């Protein structure tokens, strides 16, 4: 069962006691980091997602964290104690993938205001080989979760990309001086990679070609409708290099880093001002995912 799915089940039961923390005895590094904070949560009758993992004794995931604790940057360990637990998990998954690939990276790198160069109150999640990557973790569309009949699914990747770009990159010097990407962790979302592609290139549609005289169909083909794409916001068109999508899972009964499977790709922005952007994105995808 995916980790985010387990965490979402906490709505069924929020009753935890000190006995829940006994599971930490098998994970000394996690115990040193989480015990005091979780004990306060229990005393105050407040929830933390780590309590759910311990209550369910999700050994594979707990072992993954314990065995690779030193590979998780200190900033991310601290964020696991707070309300950003689940989004931080997405960042940690990509970080462990970068470690697996042997790549150099920095986390929580400050952004600067354009044009003054002053520090902003925002940072970017990961910078790998000079590429700025800001991560978003879309969950399953709420209407789909509660639907009791067939419903049409909108392309939510479109808004996920544009909203993240506007809130994090717009107004920064880095946007015009560095390669910038948005990453979508699709592990727990209904969003599919094709929808990420459609956000840049337009949705797939069927086209029929007719003979003018007979009215008969003489050809049919699949095309992309640019009206459904992000094209038109010049700042994004010119400067967002692309979108990284990825999904993750652990192989059953395995807890080592080598058995954390991360699949993904980099979708290049076809409107980027750099004509070499497509090749640049292909190289980044090879570096990140061996695609």
C-alpha cells in the first residue's frame, strides 16, 4: 500500500497513546528524532502522520527512513516534525533518487527578488547540477474521492503547474538567470503523465478529413489542441524550462535504498526561449531517471 494512502487513513482513528511510541524502539535514529515531539502530540491530543505509521507498524517505510537517515538532509528531517510531513516525503523520495544516481544537489536554496537581488521569503526545494526544482504533491481530486458514479476528469496538471510557477518563481531573479523546473509527485494523484504533456502541447483530439466532393472520410489522425495548453503567459512560456513528473514505490519486503523505485521523466516546455531547451531537458531526464 502506498505511503500517502496509509497516512490518509488517519481520519478513521486519531486515538493514540504512549504505547504507540513503543514501535520506535526498533528504529533508534527515528526514535532520537521523533520521540519527544510525538509524545507532546499525544499529551496535547493532536495528530501527526508519523503516529499513523507507527500505529500501523509499516515496517518497510520505517526501515527505509531508518536505514537511509544520514542521506536525508537536516532541513528535511526537521520539516518531518511539522505540518509539512507529507509534502516533505515527496522531497525526500526525490532526494534519495538523486543520491542513488550519484548527483550533487542542495536543498532549500533561497530565491532573490528581481531586479534588486534582495533575498525573498521563498526558497526552492532542490537545486541539482544548477537546475532549480520546486516540488508539488497533488493528491487525488476531492470530487473523485467522493464520487459514487462516473465523472469526467479535468486536467488538473495545468493548474498545478501554473499555480506553483506563480507562487514560487514569478518575481525572482533565478527565473531569468537559471534553469527552473516544477516537479509533480504523481504517486497519490489521479493526474497522469499524459496530462503533464498536454499542459504544454495541448490535449489529444481526433481529427477527420473529408473529401469535399463526396463527403466521405478520407483520413483520420490524432492532433493536439494548443488552446488547451499553458501557452500565452509569456513569463512562463519564456522561462519555465519544463516539468519533472515522478512516481515512487517500494518493492515488497525490501527496505534498502536500491529498492525504492522512482519512475519519471522531464517534459520540456516547447515555448522556452532557448532553442536547445528540449535537448537540455532530455539530458536532465537521463540524469535523474536513466530514461
